[in-house]
């Protein structure tokens, strides 16, 4: 990382800008994600159909056929109605937030007495609160939730990449200074 810090910082900046654009246009981002998943499902469905010819027996061929039909149908549904996919993705996000919130709270209670044990409970409570808020706002939250959360994730990831790259640059500069000082007899 120390030798390629510029490339890593540039990649982080690009990812952060994409994340910012996603945050500014969460509906477009969510529809794009839904559409992309639809494309992946259609391709996967066709690959299952190819798998029919690679099956070793007729039961394997039947399973490949069933998986191909289900996967292709799901992909076509998403391509024809990406908003449906957006609602489904929002429901998955809600389920994740609720389940992970409960687990984090339980873990925090179990860790009571350890340093900063309450942070797990606080994180779980925030997850539960977000999940309940998204659920209460359905179906309108589906319009923005997935795109906004995806954008925030990209923005934070990009900024952290750039900051890590700049930190590596500083470490490299300090090491070069020390080597020059040692070579110069300072």
C-alpha cells in the first residue's frame, strides 16, 4: 500500500464520489441495483439450463430445469418491474436490521461487565430502531432506503480507503526521512 498509495487514494475518491451520487439519487440507485440483480438472475437461469446437459442423471437434470425456470422467472420479473425488486430488497434490509439488532443486544447483555459492553447494546438498539422505522414507512421507504444505504456504504468505504492511502503515504515519507537521516549520519 505504501508504494501505490496514490492509486488507492484515487480509487477511494472515485468510490466516494459514486457513493455521494447514490446518496443524492437513492431511487435511481435502488432501481439500478434491482435491475442489475434481474440481469444476474436471467444469466444464472440460462446457466442452469446449460447445466441440464451436464447433469449425471435425470434427477439432476430435473433440478437444474426447476432452478433454471425459477431463477429465469425471478430475473424477468425484476427486469419488467424493478420497483418490485426494490420492495423485496427493502424487506431484506429490514429483516437484517431487526435480526442483527436483537443479536447485538443479546451479545451486549452477555458481555455486561466487559469494557464498552454497552456499545453493542446501543448498536443493536439503533439497528432495531432503523428496522422498525423502515417497516413502518413501507412501501414508501422502498423508494429510497436501498439506494441511500448503498450510497452511504460506498461513501464511507471510499473515504476510508483514501484516508488509509494517505496514512500509508505518511508512513512511507517518515521511513524515507529516517533512512536519509541514518545514511547522512544525523
